[in-house]
C-alpha cells in the first residue's frame, strides 16, 4: 500500500488530490467573461482553478496582452458557446475532492475491462463513472485487458495477491486530500 498515515504522533502524509480536468472546445467562446492579465494558457487555467467561482474560460493566443484570458462563472453561466475562430473555450471539471490509494501486486475479481492504454486514462475512466470505486492495472497486458474498473458489482470482493498487478482504490472525500 502506498498511503502513509501516522508517520509519527504529529504527522500524517496523505496522497495528492486528483487534479482538475479541462474539456476543450476549439474555435468557440462565451460572452461576458472577465479578462485577466495571464499571458499563457497554463497561467489562465491556474487563475480559474484558484477562483472558486470560475467554471470555464476562453483563451485567445493571438489577442493583445490583457485580452488573451477570459474567466467565466455564475456571471456568465447563461451564455452558450459560440463559434469564434482562434479562440478556445475550456470547461473546468473540478475533481480535487478525491485521492487514490495504490496496492502493489494486488487485484480484485469482478472488474469490467476498459480500452484504456495508459494508467492516467484508466483512472480517468473510473473518475468519470460515478459507480467506480477502484481499479486494477497491468501495463504488460494487451490493450483491452490492462484496465479493469470496479464498482458496486464487485464491491464485496476482497483484495488478492497477483504478481505485477496494481490495485487502486478511489476515495471521493470532502477535503480533497485524505477523504475525510
């Protein structure tokens, strides 16, 4: 298990929270955004992530300084996406209130196979399924046999030893770190 609790009497180490996800809509925008001075897309995304009211943004790489990044929230929530060449719209999916706990050489029976080819994609498949609570990952298996997600259908299964398999349990907590 790769989650450490109670390293000493005063210390707890929790897994990192699951990062935010962004959905990109190329050549589209929304009216009524608030401009920021961010000069890069990553800074613009960070500004939105740090603002609890921000739910989406528009990014125009070729616009002049101070006009590239436009944040959106409740003040522009009734606005629909519209086509606009050269501007990309991003919707923020906040998923920080969860974390993964990994178990080496372990698996659970009864999973459903996914076509994910990378571990990050496998985790994303699980996160996007509200019923998913854990997954099994085996990098060396064939595509379609690497990622197995688990939910209520396999919740009564216990973890078992399995060479070269990684088992991950998803904790959708309220604090974003330890799941409390």
